[in-house]
C-alpha cells in the first residue's frame, strides 16, 4: 500500500516527465522551469483533485479538475518564470494538461482511490 510520500513522488515524477516531453523538448522550456512548474502542479493537483474531488466526485471529475489546474497552473507559472522569447504561452500548457490529465485518469487516480479506500478501512477497524 503506497503512502502519501510515495504517491506524491510518483505523481511528481510523472508530471515532470510529461512536462519535459510536452513543453521542454518542443518549446525549449528549461529544466529548472519544468521542475518548478511540476512541483507547483503536484502540490495543487494532489491537494485539490486527488484528496478532495476524487473521493467526492470520482475519476471523471478529478481528471477534469486536473486538466484545468494543470492548464492554468503551467500557464501562470510558465508566464511568471519565462523571460519572453519563443515560449508559446498557451500551446505548451495545453499539450501538458491533456497528457497529464489522461495519465492521471488512467494510472494515478485508480491507484490513489485504492489507497484511500484501504486507509479508510484501516482507520475504522
């Protein structure tokens, strides 16, 4: 049974890899920017989507929340840390949001839902 630290680590690694593939390679976002954005996205999506929306609304709702949070978060943080130049302000975050939302919905949300169910059983027993 994964604990919160291992879930956050898996989520951070997945988001970082997908951010690099969708924004780092095609749009030349730097690794420090990708790490900063990934850290921000990991924290917000875990606290708002995984811990609040997933138990209450299920996988489709949590995936939709992930998409919106990743799109807005990567756009906002990307705009803050960018120095201008050739960084498309919406195209990269849109690709990242699609890739991360799909992978969260297919991989992480089912795993996290099992983890939350086991944690509830353990606390009520």
